[in-house]
C-alpha cells in the first residue's frame, strides 16, 4: 500500500528566509508525486508534480522539489518565502496511469511566515 | 489551467436533513471525479471515485447509502449527504480528471458543511 509522511506538522519561517518541507513516500513502483497548497477554507492548488525525467522539478510561485529515489523523498523548497506563502502544504503520491489515480495525501505541513 | 467549481462553498443544515454538493468541471470533460473529506487540521481522505455513467466506488468505511454520489454527465458530479448528523460536519472537496490515462486531477475549492 502506498503512504506519504510529512514529518513536520508546523514550520515557522521568517519572510525572506528559505523554506524546505519534507515528504517521504512508500510505494512499490515508480510513484507519481505531487505537492499541493491549501489556503484556509480553500481547495487545493497544484504547485508541481513529478512523473519522470529530471528529478528537480520547478513549479509555480517559485517552488521547486527534488525527487530522490534512494531516500524515497520528494522535498519541497523555496529560496525566499513571502507572507502569502503562509498556508497548508500537502504532498501526495499517485499510482500512475491506468490505476485509478487514487491520490494518497500526507498529513500536511502548516507554514507560518513571520514578518 | 482546468477549472473545477464546487457549490455551495458553505452550507449549514439541520440534523436529519439532506444536503447536496455539486462539483462541476468548467472547461473540460471529467470522466472521473473524486470526493474527499477533510477534518479540521487533518489531511484529505478519499471517500469515493465516480466515473461518468456508472456507480461510484466507495472507499472502505464510507457508507454509500449515506453519501450518495451521482455522476450523470461529463461535467457534473453531486455528493448528497443524507440524514445529516453533526459528525458529518466537515470540509468536502472534489477533484476531476479529464481522461482515464491522465494522472493529474484538478480540485474544487471545497464545501464547508456544518450540521446543527
């Protein structure tokens, strides 16, 4: 069975500082990996995704993530956070094409940005 | 990008009544829609998967008679919470996928259901 772990429940970062959110997954085959952001009371917005190819993936809003198969990780990074980046971030893994696209989400990491 | 719209965004209902939540794909045809439930400060849990024109597939532990899902067209799926109780209060989110082989799904903005 696939699973996703986000070890950090909360992260507080100062505006302008760098941010890294951890994500570890468990899946038997090559996973399809996603990062989503959720603002309070809102749905999910896709930040980036990894299917194959270059293991460093660029997303929207200045985010990037690196797939490391040896570590079963897909950590999200941003060099300089903005106050508007305060939100909940979810890592998700999917089983790939033709398998129903049932996404399994991590528990989420809430990011607080200090002025 | 593809847009998925949920309606209503918030609803308050009395215990024992039924509530319908709509999920529409605005600029693409959604062969598959997914319904998730999210408790406060928790992650999303998949409730069911619905394919257009067929019965929904429910995840283990989800009562299909309580959470009725209809996917009658390629742009609309509905979730009806029947005989709602306070413990059904939650944030419900749908997502939609355009093609069976397409892994990426697009999410609606969610519906906050409060049962009083």
